[in-house]
């Protein structure tokens, strides 16, 4: 699977606003759709297998932490592959999936330390939240809530500040910068703007994901596959699946197969949307270099 030679638009290396960034993200996704989906398929199959393997572990606090770390690890490796593809597509250089993973293996020793630190950051809410919840009997609920909100503020701050470490490693590898520090420098005075750009894409993805899954659920409901449930019950059922809030109100044996079908459809939609964030990270990286360093490749 390779990038076609039909890309004829030279990247416009100028400072972009958040709307232009999102537009560029979808343009790149459309240009190399098969490449991005190919990597997403590999990631989701790998992630499914590791979920299946870790599913044999005891379902306790340690299990949840181990599973979360592995989920974040595979996600970051897949994101690195997507950043490699995005960089090549951005500058109209041909690349295949095989080439992508070969490059990924070569950069692995260089970014292992930054990856480990970033994994700690990604695991931070899961590590802190149970501790804060357990402290509620000893602290007031207001203090516990403030501590929880503070932990998420810290998490988001460093997630944005260090968020460009992957394109730093992939694009500037020969320069041997310290990826997290370099990302922080590139994000200087832009954190709030970048946060709202990411938030806009996240909201758009959530809307698309919800619309597609609810529409599918309503369709099979109208065809009679959900029995005598009302439209409101069908919508509530599908929303519970979409957002992971599984309830027991509609869990009879007759509904269970449909439940699995809707979950599978939700899985497919997530797979199609997955590459967008990695593409956006790469586009923002180049935009910050244009803004701060007049980067012209």
C-alpha cells in the first residue's frame, strides 16, 4: 500500500488559524486515506488482542493500571506511525505501510525515554483519581473535588505542552533535540489556542461518532430488530453503548446480539476517526515552526 503520485498541492507553509488547521487535517486524511486506515486497522487489531490477553488477569486496581498503560503504549506507537505518514504526505513524498513501520523501528531507541515519561502523564488521571476518591472520608467532598479538578488541569497542561514530542522525534531526529523540552518551546504562548483547536476536533469527532451510531441504532430499531422498545429507549440504549455507560435496563437475551452489533459498528466508527488526532498533532507542529521559526522545509 503506497501513496499515490496524484498529490499536486504544495503545502502552504504559512501560519494557519484553527479552522485552517482542521481543514488541512481532513485534506491530508483524504489524500492518504488507505494508508491511515491501514495503520488504524493494525493498531485496533493489536489493541483488541492485548485487551483479550490482559482480560485473563484478576480484575483489580493493578489490572486496571496495567491495562491502561498497555492501551496508552500501543496508542502512542500507532500515533508515531501515523505521524510518519502525515509528515511524508505533507511534503508529497511517497511512502508505504511497510516503510512506515521500518522507520518506526529505527526511531524506537531514541524516543523510549520520552515515551515512558509521556505514558506516566497519560496514566496520571487513572492513578490519581482512586486515591482522591479514597480520601473523601478524610477530606470534605469540596476539597476532594478541587483536587480532582486540579489533577485534570495539570494533566491537560502537560498533555498540550509535551504533545508535539512525536513529530519532534520523527522530523528533527538528526538534530537530536530533547523531545519534551523541544515540544514545550514550540508550544510557547500557544497552549490555549492549541487546546481549543484540539477541543474543536474532539467535539467534531464526538458529534460524528454519536450521529453515526445513533442513526444506525435507530435504523435497526425501525426495522424491528430491537423488539417493542420506544424510540426514546432505543436512543438511550445506543447512547449508553456509544459513551461506554453500559446499563442493564436493555440487556435481555433478545437484545444481546443487537447490542454486540451496535458495539461493533461503534468500533468501526472509532477506527475511522482514530487517525485524525495524530494528523492534527503533525499539522500543529509544522504550524508552530512556521509561526516561531519561519520554517519553509
